[in-house]
């Protein structure tokens, strides 16, 4: 069963304002959330290093490519 989340009702005005200030198009907001989630997931569960509260900046490039379903080789 797939659950549909209405993007308008699921985001606060403050969240929408942040994306607008950064110039992120509405069509890319979902991908941005997915990239952030994947960065967290990679740092906590796949490549844990240091504290679990640490998200390493270099992981965002990999997470972004994963969110775009892009092919990459990870070393």
C-alpha cells in the first residue's frame, strides 16, 4: 500500500520559505528531502564513523546522486 503525502499540507510555511530563499524549485523539493534523508542514512547505518550525531559533508554528493537515481561508483 502506497501512502500519498500532500506536499502543500505536509510542509510548514517556514519550511517552504527556506526552499524559496535558497532558490530551490518546487519540483526539486522532494528530491532535496530524499537527499538529506539518504545522507543521514549513509552516515548512521552504512558508513558510521565517530558519533551518530555526525553527518559528514562529503556524503551529500553521494546522497544527491542516489536521490537522482544516478549511477555512481562508491569507494
